[in-house]
C-alpha cells in the first residue's frame, strides 16, 4: 500500500511551427510554457482507487477488485509501444458509463485514467489503493497541451506506484527529477494516454510535457534545441472550443482529396520549421531587433499555410488583424479551429495587454522541466 503524499507536475506547450505537418512526419518546433498541470497522490482507503479532476468536474471512485476483474476482461496489453484497441476502450466506456462517441473533456479524461491505470498495472503491479487529484493552470481545448500534461502526470504517478520507476524525492528535498531512462518510459505511456484522448496524436505534446525546454520533433525523434534566445510571446486564448481529433481528420481528408496541392504546403511548413530552428540557434542570447523580421515572416507565411489546410477560424483571423494593426505578427498554435494564438513580441515592446492575456517569457532560463516540482 502506498504510504507517501507526493505531487508531480508537467508543463504545457506552444508549437512555434509544424502544426498538423508533424503528424505526417514533418518537423515541428515546440517549447514548454510556464503554465503547468499538477497531480497530488495520497494514500487511500484499502481497496479503493479514487480520482478527482475539479477542472472538468470529475470525481470517481472504484473498488480495486472490480478494476482487477475489468483488467482481466479487457486483456489490457502491457506493451507501452502498442496503442489502445477499440475493444478495450469500448469495455472501459461500458464500465464507466460513458456513452459511445462521447468527446467531452470529463469523459475523455476518465477514459484515459482508467486505461492507463489498468494497462500500467497489468505490466508492472497491482491496481493501487490511492487518492489522486489533478488540477491545471492550462485551459482545456486551447492547443496548449493540457491533455498531454495530464497524461504525463498520470503516467509518472502510476509507474511510480507500480514500482516501474523510482521515487526520486529524497528526505529533505522539495523537488527532484527522474533519470533520462525513466523519463523515456514516462513519455511512452503518456503517449498512450494521448492516443485514448486524441486518436492519432503526433507525440510532440507529451514529449514537451515530459522533458520541458525547447525541442525539435520529427517522426518520434526528439532533439533538444541549443542556445535558444529569450523570446517574448503573447498568448491569446480565443476561448473557441475545438476537437483536435476532428481537425486532424479533416486535414488528412483534404490531403487525400488534393495531394498535388496539399503536399507542397506540408513541405513548405516543414521548411519553415527547419529555417526557424537555424535562425533561433544562430541568434545571440540577447537578440537584437534585426533578427525579428525573419521570425515575423515565418509566422505570417505559416499562418496562411494553416488556413489553406483548413484549420483556421474567424477568431484567429481577428487576432491576426488586430495585432497586425499594431505591427505585430501572430499565428495559431496547436490544432487550430479556435484555441490559442501566439504573437511574437519584439524586444522591449510598448504594448497594452488586455485583461486575460498573458505574455510569458519563453527561454531556457524559464523553461521548467517536466515533473520537477514535487512538494
């Protein structure tokens, strides 16, 4: 029986370039935000597993014998490289009383929790008797990696409960971090949680949530970026909800319908990501204004490409128009169709930020590595 109280956390993310193209093997550049998801783990009543997700209105509790029986019935595969099957997810929906096709955040979060709990325990140990609470600074459905941060926290907590990874926090320490090998295992299970929620995710969100920092992601290969300068990014939440799964499917359909037109667009997005990486790594630690026109042009060109892919939205167009009237450059980030947009701010800008907007610094000095905070 687990006898400690611990907390883990993982950051959200912003994609600078490569949205949607990354699903098809192109390069994406992503950076961690200083907005995080937190998970608190406490010893629970013997024979009970409880989860509370106040942000999406979930409070559920199950007896562990029932979960063990369910685990046996769905034959959860303990291989973290395999994606969840339709049959497994249907059995979990039936058990949790979730309607087929339900896509609300509370339903998907519950489904991911049950799947990860049973799949991890099938390989590494017994179903734990604990109380888990997860809360977040990240809005859901906004393209900031909230589901991935949730999956990373769950993967880390469940793997630790089952003994697959260590508890790195030593007596007298307030924070700690897992080894690279353990982070790799956390990332692989977090990706399975993302598959439950999104169907066919790229893997970039959970990679940023696990390692933090700034990284290049392509076809599962993660490359940390070196010497990335401080950039100021204005983050705007349109508060227009959307489904990543639906948007990704729409892009795929358009590519299949017009391959000769759409594939060059994807190649251009890929080239933008690679050119942006070269510019960022060539910039000094304190970039001067002459570097920004190139980065601004990348934002403009990529935003047009994303509109061609069909993932724009009038609210994002309005953001681009308003910021352009102040000589600033914006683009969507994440799946699009609403969600969040990002605006590149030049060094030391004089700008009035409306209430509710946030302009965090994105630099190595401010990137918080995933799961570093364990108070």
